[in-house]
C-alpha cells in the first residue's frame, strides 16, 4: 500500500462490531441511569423529584452522544435508527443489528436494576396514566419532535457536533418534564421494552413499541419539506 493509499483510507471507519457494542453500551447507560433514577425516586419518597428524573434522562443522552456519536452515531433508540434509515442516511442492512444491540442493552440494564433494587415493582417502566390512545398520540408527537431535532443537528446518521448532544438532550429533558406524568415520555421502544420484560408488565408495551417508530417515520418527510432548500 502506498503512502497516498494510506492517507486516503485514514482515519478508518468504525467496524460494524464496534458500532453494535457502542449502541449496546449507550442504551444500557440510558436505561440504567434513567430508570434507575425513577426507581430511587420512588424508594426515597421523591428525593430526586420529577425534574431530577427528567434531567437524568436528558443528561445521560447528552453524555452518550459525546461518548459514542463518532462511533455508531449514538442512536441508542430503535425509532431513531428507523428514522435515519427512512431519511436515506442509514444503510438498511445495519438496522436489525442496531435494534438488536439497543434492545439487548436495555434488557441488560433493566436486569441490573432488578438485581440492585429487587423490591421495585415496575423498574421505571412506562405506563399510561390515562387512556392508551392518549399515550399513543402523545408518544407519536414527542418522537416526531425529537426526530426533527436529531435530523436537523446530526451529520449523515451520526449524532455528532459541538451542540448536537446539548440540543438532543435538552429536547428529551423538556419533553419528559411535561409528558412524563402522562405517558412516561418514552420516545424509545428499547427504553420501554427493558423494564416491561424484566418486570413482567407488558400490557401497555405495544404503545411504546409502535408510537415512537411512527413518530420518527412521520418526522422524515416533514424534515424534507422544512429543509428542502438544503438540497436545491
């Protein structure tokens, strides 16, 4: 290999295996810290507070983006992976692997929370406080807004850049602040899957598996309309 060839191939793109490990770790961190904050808040009678729980989710996402954004894109959310694919930014061949890694990380995180707090009934799971239809529509809208922000501040299929983590983490925090008491403000099928499976409370799980994906898919054409000038 010539010196020119080396220059052209450097720096090397991350291997798929590295991306999958990053997605596993990023989703583990999100679910472990976020749902862990919910569990500790319940156990301590509200010491963390609703604001603290919302910030736990937002700040964890911020940290995961800065940690893994340059490797896997720090999707840490199956709905985001599907949204990137629908927007043409992400190779569809990698979608199943990313989603599997994210779900595995969430399940491992909820299993760890169960080991640490065996008395916690729901493990920080998401359950509608009102009707399922209300939670379903709310989760679609929340994820649509989140995906619009992600598409606007990311490069290709990677959540990178100086302020990407701040913008995305802030959206998750403020959406959790007002919608958390109503639907749980999941916006993430993996985040809801882990606690539901490990705690055995799956009666409303369909809401959080379907609605965020629909929201992410709806965000893609809307982003195209809003930012059409970028491609002209």
